[in-house]
C-alpha cells in the first residue's frame, strides 16, 4: 500500500535544504509518489550527479572521491578495506528543489496583482513577491526560507522596511512552525506555507478559505485563523468576491458575458466539489451589482 504524504510539506522540507543537492535514491525511498508528482509539475528537478559519495563497502562510512573508468563506462572509488568499489549511476543521481519555482508558483496560485515585480531582499533567504487580494484585503507578499535560523530571521526582518506595505504584510515561509509570535516591522505576519497550500485538482493550490481565516484572525488580534461561518458560500458571494479580485488585478473587462465566463471558470477551479453556476446566472449577479452601485459594468 502506497502512503501519500502531503506534497506541499515535502516540497517545503526539500526547499529548506535548497543549499545542497539531495540524494535522489534516499529521497525517493522516503517520498517516491510525492517526488514523482513534484517532478511532473517542475517543482523538483534533476541536479548535477555527485562526485563524492559515502563508502557502502565497509563499516567506516568514509568519504570517497569517484573516478570514471572509460573502459567499463562506470564510476568507482578505492576503499582501504574493500579495494576497488564500483558505483552504479543511480547512486550518483541528485535532486534539487529551487525556491524560485515556488516564488513563480505563488504569482499564479494567489494570484499576484500584475505587473509582478519580484526581487530578492536577502540573498537566498527572502524575496519580495508582489501584492495580492483575499477576502477584501490587499496583501503584500514576501517569501522566505530558513526562518528557524536566528540570523536569517533577523536579516529578513531588517529587509522588510524596504517593501511598501498595503493593508496587510504577509511573509510566507517553507520553515515548519516558524515563530509567528515575533513582532516584525510594519506589522508583517509570518505564516508557514503549509497552513494555506494544499494538493488539489492534480496540482498545488492556495486554499483561499484558510487564507481568509488567517486574515480575519489577525484582524481580531489573534495568532490563529478565525472560525468562518459554517456552510458553503452562495453563488452570489463567490461571484462578488471573484469580480472584486479581478478588478483589483486590473484584468480587462471586455463584456459582461465574457466576464461571467471567466468567473465561472475561476469558481470551478477553486471549488471542484461543487457545480459552478451557469454563465447566465453569473451574468444576472453582475447586473444586480451594477444596479446597486454607480458605474455599472
């Protein structure tokens, strides 16, 4: 029986070790199904083969530098006890999980408001991603890794003042259980990406319900997500929310029918468990919105 572990957690764990190549054999023995999935979406890639290995031919676990034998087409190393030791190519394979992939993914998963102007704040530690909207709140997004190391946390906090904040500053991190209770400059909030990202529709997605729960919790002065109202949101609520988000992203508004189609596709993507309303139904909601305020669609 194959045990499936949350691929978001696996990816976060791998990115936390992004300063080094990962032993493909060891990683796949632990998370083979997850690595296959993460590789298929480009989150995990092959890296340069190892040129140094730990000897497995004796009990000393000594470091061995590899040589290549062109006559056999195989690598080998010398062990004081075992002598000439052949090494299979599979044992040299390595993997890497790049933070940049996750930064690019956030741009579409949140999504970020265009134009997206990402930049590095602290080398290999923190990046400014851009702005997003969720639950009627404008968010300024920073991405960070290695927040369990005090000097990294301090460097990230020192860089935050250079980022103009909207209504709420949010530092998303791959560090498991980061110290959220610390007071970051400009009231930025630090949140483990595992709290709001999940596997869905054979992809990684942002769970907007959980994200909005965290936002409402922070507004109430809590360091945990607020309990949202029980029950699924109405069609009208979803239409209004997505319409506002699309306007905040400055997406073109060609026509009411075209907008209704775009909103229907977005509802289907975010809520695969429900049947999205018909385009005509969404168009009626948009018409009511335009009549309820000045400046219709």
